[in-house]
C-alpha cells in the first residue's frame, strides 16, 4: 500500500528533510510548508523510488520543491523573511556564564552559515549535519562530484574567513 | 606529497573521501609539515563548531500535517498508483517490479527486518534498555536475558562511542542490539549466534536510505544499520570486526 510504504520509507527521514529545508529557507514556517509539499510529491512518486536511496531521494524532492517555490516568486530577496524563530536548544547543564558564551558562539556560527550563498550552504549542511558522502550530495544537488568538492572547500573557507573576522571584531569592542 | 597537494585534498581527507593510498600520503606529509597540520586542525575545529549548531528537528505538528495530508491523498491515489504499477509491469515485464520498493528484490527478508527494527528504535524512543557508555556495564546486562554473550566493544577512541544496548527481536529470535553514536547518527548493531561458524566478509547493502553491513565472525552474526554515510560506516564496521 502506498501509505504504508510512505510511512516506512519517507517518514523516518522527516527530521532530516526538515533540517535541510530549514537551512535552505532560513525560516521555520516556510520550511514546514516546503516539507509538507515535498511529502505530497514524495507520496505521488513513491513508485519511482529504488530501494536504497530514500533519504537522498527525499532531499532531492525537498530541494526541487523549494526551488520551484522560489522561482515562482517575483523577488526572491524580498520574499525571504529574516530568520525570526531561532530554536536553539542549549545544554542546561552548563552554568549561566558558559551557557551565554555557548549561545553566543552558536548564534555566530549559525549566522555565518546562513550568510553563505545557498550553493555553498546546502553542501555544508548535507555533509556536516546529514553526513552524506560526496557521491550522495552530487546526486541530490545534481552536479558532478568535483563540483561538490570545490563548493565544500570554498564554503568552508568562506565560513572560516567570516568567523575569524567576527572573532577579530569582537576583540575590538 | 607537497603542501599544494595536501591543500587540494584537505576536505576530501577530512571527509574520509580519499582512497587508502592517498590518505596514507597525506598522513605522511602531515607528520612532517607543521603548517599543514595547523591547517588540518583549523578545519577540524571549524567542523566541530558547525556541528555544534543545534539540529532543526521536524515539529510534531508538521508530522501530523504530513500524515493527515498523505492519508487523504493516498485514498484517491491508491487506485491510480496501482493502475500505473500495472501498466509498468505490463510494459516492462519483470524488470518493472524492481522499481517498486520491496525487500523481495534483495531476496533477503533480514535486511528489511533490521532496517524496520532500526527505524522503530529511533521512533518509539526505545533506543536503550541499558544506557551506558561502559562496555563492562552493557555486556553483563545481557547475561540471563539471552542464551549467548554478545561481544561488546567501545569504539569511542575513534569517534564511535557506545551509548547503550537493548533486547530486540529480529529474524524470529531475540538478539542483542548495541547502540553506537556518531555525531547525530545512531548505529544499531544487531548481534546473534550465526548459523555457521564460517566467518564472512562484510556484505554491504542499502535500503530505504539506510546503509546495512552484515558479517559473521567468531560464530556470531552482525548486522550494522545506520543513516551514516557509507565511508564512515565502513570505517566503524572495520574497527568493530577487528576489535
């Protein structure tokens, strides 16, 4: 049954789909809409899924869903609201001072990733948070493995530069 | 190997995407070059910072919305899907079947069962019966609960800490499930006595977005399941086999 197959195949990867969508959209409400639409598509195309690649397959659908929404919009920059709902879950075991420091660092790193162009941002998210191999990322993003490699390297270099700059600016305060 | 080569391969090296020979070359160079070592350390620190950013888990209301929507669509689609599947089977013959999600094409119900069990353990928040990072706590816990003693190794030193164990039921018999963690990824290792004493090399499969490794060693059958990438799961299984 398609519904049972869907529950077994797609639902276990809902968190991963949402995390990816959240990093693409930079907005929780929009990420929910993207994942919802993607799941309906996934349900429809379930029969095209081969056995082995449900998670990467779902990422590709999430990505296509998001891109078609974005391209429908007249002005992408205006339509992309700023990130308002930060749902950082922090370690409550830390003392207040440490927690503040951690909160601060996490916010800086998150902001730095969100500022990256989406081509770099998505490969970093798929690699660092989802642990996808280069080959799997290449299949999701539909570029050659060499492109995945160079986007990862350049994305990380930019991230490093931004974070170093931020750290340097902090010392000037 | 020169600094330029190492710089070019830096990300692939840290992401375990290099072949064994090149990895050895990079390691050799790092032993001798402090500048490249610093670069590697910096990149590793960056990776830790990035991964410390909290994961965005799907809100419960999204799960509910998705289920409600797909249940509604499925009743309409069911007929269409079966009609489409029928057309597919008729038009491409037996080959069409392989497009359909089914463990039967793998010819191995065990693969389906270990993946089901893995998914269940993550969804039902019943990952552990015994939660401990200490192999000397986990191993004795199974005593008296199973008619065999599963070997329990801790691989924390190479970045795969043991986090607990539980009793599970796979392939029509009780098995020991050992739970390991790699960053955000959970690895379930199902251990039970093998049907034969003959050791086998790892048989690697993928199903529904999970990777599965199966091998037999010391009369025990091992099934490792995770959504971890293939390279790291292979590294984990290699270390477990060698332990």
